[in-house]
């Protein structure tokens, strides 16, 4: 089968769906391809919930989060399904990190409050603190009901006339004018190809000679059955617990109670694994953290899930263009919250606009863009 589009998006996760929607809005003829299908348990864009917050130490992400909240609300109104559950977030940990977050939020026009030890206790009664502890609270945070968000965004994409092919694996991309995308079932020509394939992006890019330091890993989340906590604020621990486990984050989940997880993943991702069994040792470490920091917190586990994410060396995303290929990958465990706000970033790259410095391939932590340009021209 042969067909032709302006843009082919490889990957129907949150990045791919958001990109396809925005590109269609801009009048592009778009096809989207996914080897599993949106929301599959093997992918990064799966599960019941994701946290959302504007607590970042760079104004770019604060602004993006504020835009995401507006766009999620619009998608809620259009779909009739709840997507956001905003109860605020309490941040605690390293003082210098908290100061940087507060400064960035205010620079971007957001509102954030500084808390002393007594304020922390009022906002988060479960937290075991010390008199010298302080923290932050902002109201524009909480939970994205990710399965509802994905369903609403996918429905919007299909209603916009985007051609969807899933489950269907891309087996080759041949850059040219036009570029050829070969799947297990068809051959598609396109002016531009967007690679938004999550942890599978690295292999596709390698085949094109675009070497990017992407590191897929496995993250685990634990859902605590505690309906009484559903209106509590989310939490963000910055700086880790001193044992190399990274910080802990969490947020309430309607219909469940609360979700908790470490902010680091584990090695061992494989492209051919379609489901990941919970790691009981990691769950035990999470409970040990609760013993130290929130000893009165409920412990009844309703569900533990593992899914992949793909880290970059600096934790920033990659959205940039190399010839006919646009990269939309390296989500680093924090992209989902931005949801529909990711689409304009990708569409701008397709339209030839210069990417934000945090997202570019030539930023210091990644390999230089010149090397990628040389590779794809060969």
C-alpha cells in the first residue's frame, strides 16, 4: 500500500498525539503510526494518572505547564470527561532547589507560597518534619487522569482526520524528498517524519545516523488505597533521601487514593517486553521512606505498575529538526503533564522554527547538531 502525507508521526503516545493534533490544526495532512497502540502497558503513556505541577526551576517549563492546564481544561470541556484534579502541591527538600523553583514560578507569572515548618505541617499533616524545615505550596498542581486525557486526545485526533495505523511497526525510514516510511503493512511518503516513539526512538534514530544519548529505564508507581486522601495536595521531594534513591513524588488519584513513586528509574528496559511485573524490593524501599518521612501514611497497596521512560543527560526533552526528521523524544519522566501543550513545540519544529535552547540537539549535554546533520546527509 502506498500513500502520501505532509507529516508522518511515529509514536501515538502523549507526544505523538499532541503533535498530530496541532499539525492537523495547522492544515497538515497527517498520519500517525504506533507499534502497539495508544496507552499500551508497554509504553510510557500508560496508566491511570500523572502528576501535574508548575513547580520547575526554569521559567520555560513553568510557562509550558500553565499553558498545559489551559489546554487540558479545553479538552475536558470538549470531551465531557474529567482530566484534571487540582489539589495543589507541597514541595520540600534542598533549600537552594526550593529557592530556584520559587524564583522561576514567579518569573513566569505563577503563584507560589513559601512555607515554614508550621505551614508544612498544616498543608501536609502526614509529613514528619523538623523545626528548621521549610517548603513551598502552589495551587496549580495535582493530577492528570492520564487514561481520560489520552482517550480525549486520541478522539480529537481522529475527529481531525488524522490517519491512524496501529498496531503497526515501522521497519525503515528512508530520508529523501519525499521521505519514505516503511511499516509491516504499508509504504508512506511524507515531507517530514516526526519520531515520537518513546524508548524505541533511539533505535530508529540510530538507523538514520542520528546518535542521541537516550537512556530508557523502568519506573514503578504504587497506588495506595486511601480514598480519604483524594483531596490532599501532591508532594515533591527535591534532593533525594541521602541513599541514592532520588526524591519521591506523589499525588491524589480519584477513585483510588494516592500514588507514590521514586523520581528515578531502574535499568533493564527491553524493546521486546510487553508487560513489566512490579518490583517488590522497590516497594519495600518506598515504604522505608514512608517510615522516615510520613510514618502515619496508609500502606494498603491497590496496584503497583511499571512502565518505561526515556532519560536525557540533563532531564530536558528533545524537540528539534534534522533534515526531514523532527525529534520529539527524551521525555525524562515528566512530559505527560504538558500533554496538549507539547503539540505546538513539535509543529513549530516541523514548520522550520528554531527550537527553544533547552530542547535543541546542540545543547551542551547532547552531541552536536553538526554531527547529526552530517550523518543524515550521507
